[in-house]
C-alpha cells in the first residue's frame, strides 16, 4: 500500500510541474534554452571569445517563399542553402549561415530579426545551431 501512495504522490508532483511549465511564457522558455546552449558551449570547451559558425533554420510551405527569403538573407551577408521537402516533411528548408562571437544579446537579435523575416515570407523560424570550437 505504501508503494501505491508514493507513486500517486509522484504522479501528482509530475502533473504539478507539467502545469507550471505550461503556464510559462513561451518566449521565456526560448530565452532559457538559448542561454543553456551558450553555457553548454562553454562547458564543452569552446572558446566563446572566438568567431563561431552559426546556422539559422527557417521553413517555408512554398518554394518561391523559401527562395525569396534566401535572396534577402544573401543580401544581408549570410551564406544560404535552400532544400526541398524530404523524409515526409512538407516544407522547404532555408538554412542561413554566418559567423559570430556567441553572446546572448547577439543571438537574441538574430532570432528576432530572422523570425520577422521568416514570417514576412509566410514561413517560420525554427532555431539555430552553433559549432563547438576550441
């Protein structure tokens, strides 16, 4: 009987944590995640005072929208690659690359700027990746 009570309390505790996470502002969840990635980058031994290649991921339902976004990104100095839908996905990938010194304010500006760009072309910004560099 004691085991069942422990499990019940655990389930209640998990539900409470889950409800708290659902109440959290999605923008704050993104901010926390971006900061965690930067902390991990440093912990992995990457020299965060050096330039790192960063890739920014955007998806578009229509091919012409992906290429219009890519053209705009190219004019802004990004290296851009557009790929058709594959592996059961139905959206075009627009992958933009640049080099930055990884700092949260810099990444936050890119996130906002590229979210706006993607939305302007009826797409969605899906985040970023960064290389680990010693």
